[in-house]
C-alpha cells in the first residue's frame, strides 16, 4: 500500500486521484473539479466528505466531527498500513476506479455507503470528462496564442508554425487582416492574456469570431487576425468595424470602464507569411495615435492613411531628403510651424484650423497668405504642399516601436529581460520608444532567430552565442567549452571586458550589432533512472545537447550518445525514451516541465549559458541620435536587472523542483576533477588558442581585481 500511495499525488475527499506526468498546478485544478463532484456526492447520498491532499493536509470538510477520523486514516495510509479492499465491518473499505488518460482513482468509503459504488464511479467519470474538455480547450488556446505570436514576428513559415495551424484546425492561406486593440488595465485587473482568452470565448459563442480568427496579445495590446473573405478594403471594413466596436463594448462591460477605446486595422493579406505586414500597419497607426487620434474615430484603417505609412517605410535618409527643404521653410517662424499640425489633422480646412487654434477665420487666412509669400507653402492650392504637411505632422509625432524576439518560452529569463528593457525604454522616452516582444518559436533554433534579425524581420533578438559563430567567426565556439568559468562573477567580468568587445569588433561589417551578453545561468545535467556523479555514469546514455561540436565531443569522450534536437522537442524525446538526459538552467527545467520525466539533477558547473542581445544594424541606423543613446543606457541598466532576476528565478525553480521530488546530486571535489579531466582534450586540440589565452589572461585579471 505504501508503494501505491507513493506514486499517487492528490487525495480529494473520499477520492484518491493520480494522473501520470501531470504538473502540480494541473493536479490542483483537477482536485478542485473532483471537489465539486465530492460535494455533489455528499448532497445526493448524505455521505460525509472531506477534501484532503495527502501532502498538504485537509482542504475542507462537510462534517467537522469526522475530520479527526479522516486525518487518522490518512496517517495510516502514509505509514503504510493496509486498508480492506472488500466491504467488511471495518471502518474504511476501498475500491479502484480506472479512468482514461492513465488516471487511477481509489475510492475510500465506509462499509455502510459501499453500495453507492456504481453511482460514485459514474460521477468520477463525469468529473473527469469535464476536466479533460477543459484541458483540451486550454491546450488549443495555448497553441493559438503561440501561433499569433509567431505570425507577428516575421514572414517566415516553418514546420512548427504549420503544425500549429493543423493542430487548431485552421486554414493557413485565407484573407485575414490584423486588428490591434490597445488595452489600458487598472493595477488589480486581469492581465492582457486573460482578457484575450475571455474575448475569444465570448466572440466564438456570439458568432463575431470564428475558428479561422487567430487571437493573440503582445505587451498591452490584443491582436486579432480576422478572417475577412476578401482582399478589398470596402468589402470587409463594415464587418471588421462591427466586430471591433462589439469587442470594445464587451471589454467595457466586463471591467466596468473603457479599457479599450480604439481599434487599428491593417490591410488584408491572403497568405499567412504576409500577416506580419498587416500587423506592422496596424502597429503604425497605434504608434502614431497622438496624431491620428485627433480625427476622433473608433476604428482606424491603414487604407485611409496609406501615403503617410508608405513614407514611414522609407529609410531614414530618404525620409530626411524628402522633408529637409520643407522642414527648413516650415520652421522659419513659430507661427508658421504652429499651422502644420492643425492643417494636417483638419484636412487643410482653414475654418476648422482657425477653430482649433482659437483664432478668427480672417486671422487664419492672413497667416496662410503670409506663409505662401515667405515659404511657398500653399496647402489650399498645391497638392505637394498638402502631402508634405501630412508627412511633417506624422514625423513630429512619430513613436518608435521595435519588434524583439526570442525562441524560448515566455517564462524564460530572456523573455522577462526584454519585457523589463521595454519598460525602461518606455519610461525614459515618455512613451515614444518601446518594444513588442514575440516568441518567434519555442524550438531553440538560434540560427533562425539571428536570420530573422539579419533580414530585419526583427529589430532586436536575444539568443545563444552559439549562433553568432556564423557572423562573428568560429572562435566564438570557445564559449561552449566545459568548465570555461569558475563562477558567475568571473564569467560576467570576462564577458563584459573581453568577449563583448571581441564580438562587437567581429560584427562590424555585418547586419547585426551586439550590445550585451545575458545569461540564463548554469546549465545542469538531469537524468532519469540513475544518478550521474562521475563521467563513467554517462556511458551508453543518450543526452540532448546544444548544436555544438565541442559539447558533442566532450560527451562522446565519456561513452555517452549526444543527440542534437530542438528545445521544444525535449519533453517528447524524454517521454519516448529517445533521450535519457539533458542539460538546462533550473528555470528552463521548471518551465518546460522536464522534471516530469527526470529524477536526478547533477549540480556541477560545467556549462554557463550565454545569450547575445543584438540589434539589426539598419534599425539602429534609423534611430535618432537621442534614441540611440537612450537605448544604450537602457540596455546597460537592464543588464544589472537580468543578472539579479536570473539568480532569483533559478533559486525559486530549484526549490520547486526539489518539492516535486527531484533529487539534487552534488559531486565531491574529486568527482568534479574527473569531469574536468575529460574536457582537457578539447582545450589541448583547440584551433583558437589565441582567443582562449585572452580569456585565461582576463580571468587572471579578475582574480587580481578581487585580491586588490
């Protein structure tokens, strides 16, 4: 009985529940659902019920007098005492109920109520069916959110995106347009993701949304890729406007205030790999709302402002060349400059401009006449003047919103670091510079990530330095050598004072600029069936590794079988026994639920995770000098935050993993030396001895700095 108890987790009233491989938070939700079933049972049959979790104790009880009795029975179970499996005169008897999805329920009841066995079994099946439906719905929502994020991030489609379309039974190539809703939530309200889930469910139920509509969110904006049936703006604008207004009203009804006031709509595109363009168009309207918002509309369509948008797509030099002469003329005097914005907003109407400026119409006419005489700007009769006034107004109210991407799950330190960087930028720029952060994929394909950056599908990306060897040279592979650093502090010192300048110099002629190197922390080895203390324990074991020939060679030296697979396939590979071991920081092990298939963690500091924070060179060159300086300062400030956050999340994840039952193995100094000895051949055979010598010299300087 004790062994049986050990492999099951939740005791819910008279129900004892287990789901193989489920997370604790899922088990908690399952327990809550069975709690409702237990209450129904107590109501319908008058059976006294206690809701109990073996590890955490009593939840609640329908009968206080029975609390002590149930506690005693639980203590007996934990102590390994047997319980009768047939209804005799004993106080408690037991029967087993097998449910789908590898779930086993053990029902504990008294002799008197054993006759309710058929009813209890049916109730358990009904409760499980309800849970399973919720689980399926949640999985589909998760896929939809990820797919939306992938569609934001660029025009490349890959197998992961294709598989998500198939999984949610959604057509890939049909006309869709992006509808962006910026949401302003009060401090205690739900998060944007929860609002998105709420909208999608309500929209499906009301018929405003269909399965072909893909909802997602980025920062404080909800984005709906709405299926429209046509590429022509006039054919779908009424339908999209109706949906947008209904969504805005619905959110206001749910929150009791207007958290969303406007919708920004991009063009319709017929292919999924073009939807990022529609999102970019909608984002442009939103980022320039200070200008366009004065038109007092609910819905703004890119088609109505296509000239200004196309101008914004020119590179910074082309923009400056087009507007330079006009800008000099328009800024000859404060009076002339003050006419630009009202004229643009009110479509060159002297009467409306006069009203906006609080002056008489005659005064307005006089100012227009003087402007024409002094500068040649004549918005009433010259089409070019009208166009340039619109451009000038947009440029003076322009906001910068960059797309930043990662290829790991949103809970990672990298994702959190980009979110914090966006907040710093937003604060420093007073809302004129911010980042939209996208999970481009969860594959861990860093080469693809930097490819998107080079082609400027992204403006910023944070990914493994492994992928920089194609851009900064093969010597960067030295950073993946085992036992390169002795501590995090030493690693940061060397990275900031040597490695970062070396990378920046090597990237001087390519499309990418590296501004910082972050870290997700030490990558620890996990194993399934037996402890790994010394290199010999790895013999014959299949281990997932990063895309590094040096790491591959290192584990082959031990007789292990290294396997290079994508990050998002680790769980499936562990579940199918394709691999037995893997290595990742604590926080990744927790977020990816790798602990469900591993039993041991070998806490040895072999590999230090290093991720480069990079920017597309063209995006950088198009920033005004003031924003370039602002970004540099923000990255430096954020770097300190990432270091602190990385330590905190990994410590928290470590404690959670231990609670989940993972055993932490700490090798002795002698055992660590065995691991280091296996790495010597990599250092002896290296082709990059000069770079390695520089690292060793910098490590010596670090020691001297500490001692002094």
